[in-house]
C-alpha cells in the first residue's frame, strides 16, 4: 500500500508537468509529513550524507570535458577520419556517422552531446551527397545513444552512486558488494562495440538495399593524415580508460584530468576555441551539472524513503513467494524500464528505479555489474523513442523534422537495439567478460 501511494503521488505530480526533481522532493516530503513518524532531522542528515560521495564529482568534470570537446572541433576531425576508413562502403557517410558517434561517445560519455556534435556536421554532408534525410536522421539519432554505454558514461556513474552502500544479499544469503564506477566503465566497452557493429550492419544493409551513394576509397596517406589530425581527441580515451585500469587514477580523478586535457587540446592544440569562449563553456557545463545534481539530491531522498518503508525488500519477498525466477524478473525489468522511458529522462529513471530493482536483482542472483549495463542499454533505447526521447528532440532541431517523422525514421535501428537488449539481458558474459579478464572482478 505504501508503494502504491508513493508511486501514485509521484506520477500525479509528474502528469501536472512539474519537473521530475521537484516531483521527487514533494513526494518524499508529503509522505514523510503525513504518513510516517520519521524525524525530519534524519532526512536532512541523509540528504547531506547521500550527496557527499566522492564519485559524484566525476559528473561535472565529465560534462565539462564533453562541452570543451563539443566546441573544440574534435567531432569534425573524427568524422573525417571515420570517413576515410569506411566511406567507400555502401552507406559510407552513414557508417562514418556510426563510427564517429562511437568515438565521440567514448570521450564525452554524453548521448546528447554526441548527437549535436556529430549530427550537426555529418547530416548536412549526407544530404549533399544525396542520402534521404530519414536515413541520416535514423543513423545519428540511434548511434548518438552510444554515449550512455561507452565509458565515461555519466549514466553508469549515476547507477554506481544510486546503489553505493546498499546492504544487499545474494541467493545464498551472502552479502554482495555494489558495482564500482571502474568496473562499470570496463563492462560497457564490449557491449558498446557490439552495438556499434550491429548499428553499422543495419546502416550498411539498408544502404545496399536502396543503393545509397558511396565515396571514393581513401588512400592510406589520406587515412594517416586524418588520423594525425584527430589523434589528440582519441588520446583522451587512452587517458581515461588506461588511467583507471592501470590504477593511476580513480574514475573521479580521471574525470578531472579529462576536463583539463579537453581544455588544453581545444584551446591550445586545435585552437578552434579561444580563451574568450571558455566562460561560456564553463557556464553551460555548470548549468547542466546543477540540473543533474539537483535530480540526484531529490533521488537520494526518494531512495531513503524506499529504504525506510522497506519497499525493495517487500518486492523481493513477494516475487520469491510468487515463484518468479531470474528470467521472469529480467523480462519484467526491461518492460518496466522501457515503459518508464516513455515519460522520464534516463538520469531520473536510473536514480529512481536502480535502488528499487537492484536489491531484488541481486537476491535472485543477477550480477550487479551486469544489471548496471542492462539498465544502460534500456536507457539507450529510451533516448530514441517518443514521447520524451531526448535524442529525437535534438535530432529534430538539427534536421527540422517532426517527432512523428523521426520516430518512423529510427525504427530499423531501434529494432536492432531492442534485439541487442535481449542479448545483453540473457548473455551476462557480454558485460562481464572484459572486467573479469582484466582482473577487476571475480
């Protein structure tokens, strides 16, 4: 009954058009003041202890790094490099868009930034080459979602924050530790590469079927020149992933290094941005960070309310009594997360749903790292379908297409993503193989 009241109130507030962060806070305060005897001082204490986690500092730093790279000409150089590699295949520019999105996602961790940076450059080029607008929009809208999965994914950081410190037990009753940011980053690499390949195959198949244009094959000299121009951006991947894996940096320290490195290459190496542009970039990054941190703050309160009412534990006990196995739970989780993607943005979904579903998943024997990647892939799908798919709105602003037309355009790639979601759900090794091979988990 408590769960029904809490979620009913939250849904009612969101349906009024109220921002999700405020809806969360009002739901918690209303329930605490009227239906519990929890001291309000303990709420304030939980609020401060919940957001003082060191890992949270990684979010504004990665956002800042992405803003510098988005304005620093890195995307343009990556697109040129990708075009020299795959431009001569069927749908060459479309394939270059997929490769560019994968590379840019791996240095920014932001889906929206990837769509803006890559889409604003490659979509006009595709139209000029004679590609249908729907084809180009479908490629970029879905490929841009790779930013949620590839490290340094901001959503994976949020999942780690949302589940950190939770006292959960596995099927045998043994305590299970939560997934670290480093483990999640490494776990996202192989699924990111697999999904990039599948999106590329979908692009190639449709381009061959409809005989879309191909570019002349680039010489090895042209490829080397394009690589030399974009190598400074690619080195950021080595800095973040190599630094975390080698133990030189924690994920938060890697985020700070990424922000400094992105500033240096944007202003002093590529020189596409002057010092006079830096304050604007800082303000944009601060605005986005403040928005996410405000959502995190209210989500911490919501998680506190869930824990105090023992809702996750009650759900786990109910599912066990109904005889639900791991397969049924994972299917229900996917349905729930995909449904939530219809009216909530990924950050809010992760922060609200992860603390509720995570204890149940671990109790049934799901690996915490695998579960984090499963949620991330669900969020990728949610970014690409209406009514609140952020990538759709960003692509709509670039292409001037309506949301309905864009929804039709993305379906071939969206079906590919749904197929990949099933694979990730029921083949845990796709997520767990790399961190296990690197010795980051048992």
